[in-house]
C-alpha cells in the first residue's frame, strides 16, 4: 500500500499546482525475479483519490541487465489508465499547465543507465517518453542523478 498526503499548493495566477488536491491510496501488487546479471519486475494496482478526482489503474514492468562490471541498462514500460469516475472542476489556468489535473493517463517507456563509480557512489542517466498521453505534459524527458549510499558503522557479532 502506498499513500500520498494532500500537501499540495496552487498558484492561481500561473496555474501551477504542486500535487493533487487529494489524498491518494494505492494498493499495489509487486512481483519480480532476479538472476545472475539481470532482473525483471512488474506491478499493478489502483490510485484511489479523494476530492472528486478520478481514480486510475496502473500497470508497469521493468527489466535490467548488467552490461559490464559496473554498468546496468534498465528498460521500463508504465501504463496509467483513468477510470473517468471523478468530476472535479479545476481552473482553466491549471488545466493549461496539465499539472496534477483530473483524468491524467499515459503509456510511457524509457531507458536508464546506472554506473557504479565506487561502492557508495553511482551515476544515473535516463530517457523517458510516451506512446500516448491525456492531460499530461507532452515532452520527452532526459534525467540525471547521483546516488550516494551511507554505509552503517555498526557491526554485529
């Protein structure tokens, strides 16, 4: 179960919303399998929203393979399908930005590269796009990230 609190704010002039003006409860089923140098995982569930936002069905899958000793290639598919069961009225400025509006849905895909620099430090670069979308931004995304793992200094005996 995943939950999102209603902590959003809204700028009326710009139409920018920082989250759904709703609580979201997401019962999920996750399953996966790892192999020697690869893995597969999949999930399915429902995003159930309050405040007259539509709920949606979500399903996705991800697979990764270790290309070299320190480099992983990961591919993913992600589907979000609106149940069209909400009737919230949002300001036109908010609808124009497509940020956290009602009945959002998409069919997305992407690739990520994860490079291990040290045992604690990794770099991530990715690309995400979509085959289709409704009430979402219509632009591909390039992303970059840094991961640092803090190792525990506790030892067990």
